[in-house]
C-alpha cells in the first residue's frame, strides 16, 4: 500500500484513486463488479469502468507507473 499512496500523490491530477477495503460494506458492490478476491488487489479502470490493469500484492511501483503513464488524459 505505501507504493500506491505515493503514486496517488503524484498521479491524483490524472487518476482518481478509490480504496475498496474487503471489510468495508460501502464498497461491496464495487468489489463484486471487479471480482475482488484478495487483499491487496489493484485495479486500473478507465472512465467507463473498463479494467485496464489488474495486479496482486506483488506489483511493483514501476509496473504501476508504466500503466498509469499509458492512461489517456481527458
């Protein structure tokens, strides 16, 4: 999670970050839509909700940065 928090600070002008905690009932619908099964689990969605990337806990900062840099700016 520290990797994501650092990237959130850097990319928040381009990407909206949402935390879906497995125990947070307010995110259960989102978790079901995404097929959320583990923690941590990271999804990158476009503005329409299409999954652009999906990673488990072994994701590296460079992998996330590469994916974030490919997201088109509206």
